[in-house]
C-alpha cells in the first residue's frame, strides 16, 4: 500500500455544487495532516491543516478518520476559482517537516 | 508572501554539466527544503537544512548536494546533470520543523536536462 494515496481525478463539478475527496494514508502513527492547493504551473500553497476534531474554513471542511486512516476535504458552493489540484500531505514519521509525504494530488475542474 | 525567491526560473542544460539552483528567503527562517515534482509522483524531498551549515538528506538525494552558508540562501547543486533530473524544483521554508510543519514554497525552477 502506498504511503499517501489520492484519486487523481479529474473531478468535473458544476459551479455551485459540493464536492468531496479523500486521501488514505498507510502509517497509523501519522500525527499531522494537511491539504495544499496547487494551481497549474504554480507552487503548492497551504489550504488548511486537518485536526482530529475536524475543521472548517469558510466553504472548506477537512475531516480526519483515524480508524480508517483517511482524511477528507469537502468544498461547498464551489467556485470556478476552486479549479486546481489538491494535495494531501501526511507526516508519516510523526514529527518534523522532513517527514512530510505528499500525495500525487486530485485534479478538480469546476465547470460554469 | 513568505519572501522566497528561486533562481533561475527556467534552465535548459546538457547532460553532464553542473547546475546550481538558488533559493533565497528574506524572513530569517531556520528550516529550508528542496523538493522535486514529477508527473506521477508527489513532491519528493531532496535535501533540507535546519540551520547554517546544517543539512540532511531527504528521500531522493542521490545526485544532488546542497549548501547553506547564510541563513537566507540554500543552494542545490547537480554535480553532473542527467536527463532523469529534468523536473520542477521547489524550495520551501517552514517556521519550525518540530513545532510547525507548515511549508511555504517558492515559485519553482523548471529544469530541463537534454
């Protein structure tokens, strides 16, 4: 099983819809989880951290399911500007940014 | 804006030539990282630094060396470039490796080795 796995997509979603995608991780000892967003030919940018209790930032909600070893990202009322690749990042070693492992990303396309 | 500048933004070179990529930061962060990004792979860590002259290897360090003689500059060197090193290279900083794993990236360097 790969350390961090994401459905590459693309997810084609109409504007205004709700979309969710998951990311699974293999190391049950992982402690830190993040979602990054990467626009085409640009650098990744931190979207949000994922906390055990779940967290919300505007239209974005991140959840952690430790029992099933996955994190999720839900986007409500999607905008054209949400079109991007979303990278799941897991610290597989439980500490230190050098332990961060990136998924290959999920490509999201919001259609007008 | 995390104040990270990478240079050059684009480079084309020939197999066997040395190449140095530069990452410059303006905010005095202690931790700096070099990643590469390739189709079909997530970002992979090449080397990282936790202070001046303090560096360590990442997941894909073979064929690369780094130097950090000043807090603000982290250099990545390909001693003898190979076609397999054609990639997009990102520099990143974090405010604290153990207490803050959030990464902030530079704009990237597209390197083509012919």
